[in-house]
C-alpha cells in the first residue's frame, strides 16, 4: 500500500468516526434533518419561493432546483425536487435518527419526503442553476462549455426526452470557457450576469431575443484570472460585484465602461470563490476564499475589512446571507462543513472552553456531510431551514435546534 493510499484510508476512518458522532448527537442539535441520497451528486441547489400547505396544514410542499454531475457518458439533468416539510404546529414528538431513512425531526419528520418532479436533459454537468426571481419558471444554467443555457421549464415535460437531446430555449453566447458564477438581477428581471474561467463577466438582456442565440450585451474585462463568482446588488440597479483567482473583489457600474471597474480590492491571500451582498444592509458585502476565511466589507470604506471570520479548515466555496436577518450568514466548503455565523455576537466575551470551539460569532457547525460541500441555500419560507449538497451525493435539509439560535448566553453547540 502506498503512502497516499494509507493517508486516504486514515482520512476515511476519521471522516466516518466524525459522522458517527454527528449522527448520535443529531436529536440534541437539530429540530429537523432530512437526508436524501441522490443518484448523482449535484453542484448546485436553490429553494424556489413557493410554498403550499397540505395534509390539513401539518406539512408544507416546497421545491428545490438542483442538477447532476454524472460519470462520463451518463446523461445529465436539471431537476426540480419537491420537499415535504413538517410544520412546527404539528405535534409529533422528536424521534431518534433512523439509519434506514436517514431522517430525524423535531416537528414530525415522518411527513418529510423528497422526490423529483421534473427532469430536463442537460449537456454535461450543471455547474450552477439559478431561476429568474420575477419568473421562477425561467432557469439559467452554467455548462461545461462556454455557453449559458436558458430553460422555460413549462415548455418541457416532467420526464426528459429519451434520446438525450438537450433543448434549451435560449443559448447565451459571449464566453470562451466554462464557469460557475451566475446572477439574475433582482430589479431588472431579464438581466443576467455570468462569470467565467476566461477572466470575463458577461451581461445579457433576454427581454426580446431575436433568435434562440443571444449575444452578450457587455463583456467586463477587469480580472487577470478566472472569475469565480458574480452578484448583483440588491437595490442599486446598475451595481454588481465579481471575484476571482486573482484574489480581487471588483465592483462595477453598468453605466460605466466594461473595462473599468469602480473599485478594485486586493481582498484575500488566495483565490476568492464567492461573494454575497447583504439583502438588508446596502453597504455590506461578504467574500469567501481559498484562504479559509470569510471577509466582510463596507462598500463606503474598502481600504480594510469590516471583519474576518475564521473557523473553516479548508477553502470556502460559498457564502449566503439569511433571508430573515441582517446579521446571520452561512458559509460552506472543502472541509465538509456548513458554518452559520451571527454577526451580532462579534466581540462577545467567551470562556476559554468556548473559545476552543471557535469565535463567538460562530453560531453552529453542520457536520452531516462526508465530502466537499458544493452549495447550500436558505429556505425563503421557513426561517433557519437550509438545504446543503455535497460530493457524497447527499442532499440534506436541516434546521438547527431553536435553543441554539435563541441562546443569547452563547454556549451554542457545534457538532
């Protein structure tokens, strides 16, 4: 056995032991855990905004947008999954973690189920999928090629075409390489930004396409390396940000030249994988990096960070603000963990024992995955409910125990 094989075996044993400990503790740490094994891993997850009540109000139906990352020669899909979530009002006692279905729940997870409603053929893995906020039936995807696809899901059957044909309703042209970053404008519904390995950001307006191939309206060229992510500002309609492997945060105004960013910030000591503008505070943006940190920035004063959050043990892939609070955000990455942070707790006094678990703003660590976490998302309808997806093929929907986020005393348990 080679040294590499031995190291891998040791790593697997450690991961399995950590997972067993996590599983044993789930009844104390969570009000809800649903675990669903997908046939193939998904690199992307997003909650749709709709919610319907069923079963005399004892559970809700919500939907998720996911994709596939299959083995060679296997068909890939965009998928829409339905999630049945128990409602807090339903009085079902907490049950222990059940190995057979991988589900626990503090409010009636017996009703909790996940199943696929629609599958649409896709050329290659779905690097990222995001729906248009003003019309969630319109879905944009990043492909392993340079093109960005647009699908109107209402024009596709619930079952995919048997011949494997991928038939996007629009093909957006402008990049020369693949990428991951994708952002619909929250204020101008038909505007879409995309980030690429070709070191550019493309902007399209799909209001009235003349054909099914749409050329980029503008191509932004300020980065010196791969652009990992791009995001529109929530309220300033012409303002967006981008981050990349050049370790820079660039801020842009679409009224200006696409070759001239408004601000250039040398933001991290390694590649920057993600950025997210705070939906409640117009001046705050978060960035997540391969340097294992999440950084917060004030757009009015970019000479230094507002705050740095440390705790991840490997590179951080995603950062996302909670839709219900100005101070709560999450991050995930290569260390198989989702971290939930509460900025209201920054600077709180800690005992030495608490400090060993992380800084006071580290509210919770989700340890339910056994491989790199590709993406996660906050439910827009159920506060504190999160979906996370990892390379272990697992989709998990979970909600930390109420006493953790309501415990102002700060002994917020992790793992």
